[in-house]
């Protein structure tokens, strides 16, 4: 591999780790697997990351950064409303990306129960998710798309709690509760929190 600066090489390793996690899951994202995919020596990864937990946590944070960036870019490209983007934030869309990110999220949560590094990373991305939802609520209200009377901070937490819980139920594959039921229930919950004219 040609010479890369420290920051560029670290970013390349992280992006490779995200690719492995996205395609195969966090549990498959071992130092050996990332080194193999990046075509570098294992020692290069240890040079940039203090542990496998550090690599997993940093890759998870990057995956969320990328997901939020993708959402904002798609919103601009498609001229999406803030309400549309709220739906995207709550995993309402039934597409492959949403399923991959949902799976990553669940895996990271499980790791966070017994790994302090991942627990801190998980807390950080939850706050990012919360901030993104608050921004959409504020912008949507400013644009006249909807109104709300409760503090946007509390509404955003309610959205996260609802989406996180219901997505977990959906992943169980229980008969009678599929993606259509998820959409319908989430739409009702959104409308219970904000006033939409139509």
C-alpha cells in the first residue's frame, strides 16, 4: 500500500471497518477481518486503535455520522419535507439501508451492556439522533409543516423510545406484526406528538 498520512490511514481503516460491519455485522468486524479487507497488516490497526473495542466503537460512530449525512443529502436531493425526514429518522422506510443500520444499532446496544467503550459511543450516537430529530422538529414547525406544544427535547426522546422499542418488536418477526403494521403504528404515534394539518 502506498504511503498515507496517519489521519488518512486511520480514516481508511475506519471506513473499511464500517463496510465490514454494514455487510456482515459488528460481531464479524474483528481486527483480523478489517485488516484482511483493507489489505494491511494487523499491526497497522493496533497502531491507530487501542483495542478491538475502540475500533468497533469508532466504526459505529462513523456509521451513524454517515447515515445522518446520507439522510440530509437525500432530503436535499429529493426536496423532502421535514415530516418525510422524521419518518426516515424513525426507520419507517422499508429499504435495505434502514435494515442494515437497524441491525447495527441493535448489535451496538448489546455490546454496550458489557463494554464501556461501546457504552460511551452508544450514548454519543443516541444524543446525535436526538439532536437530528430536534432540528427536524424545529425546522418543520418554522416551515409551517406541523405544530407542537410540548418541548421538542421531550418529543424527540419519545420518538426515539418509541422507534427503538417498536423496531425491536419488528425484528422478532412475530406473526401479525410486520413492516406495514410498523408504518401504521408509527404514523399514528407521530401524529399523537405533533399537529399535522392534513
